[in-house]
C-alpha cells in the first residue's frame, strides 16, 4: 500500500493575486479547476460582504475550504 502523502505533488495557485502552495495527488488539471473555483467563490463572497477585511476573509475562507479540497 502506498503512502498517500508520498503520492502528492506540489503546485502553486494564485487566488485574487495571492500565491499559495498546495499539495495534491489529483494532477494539474484538477488543481487549475480548484484554483478557478476558489477565485469565483472569493469574488462572489467579497462582492456581498464588503465589511470584512481581506486578511480576515482569507483566514476564514481557507480554514473552511481546506477540508473540502
């Protein structure tokens, strides 16, 4: 049985101008879809939540979404 962490490859994504390093076993195409999804979700939330600061927003969003990627 292979180690799941050993199967992960490192990727760089950029979401709303901020770069993030992530690891995934799912490949480049999947990572770009996740990157696009995050960009769309953040944009939608920021448009409807103008009272939240960017740093608080990123903290909240990535703590919520990391369990879903």
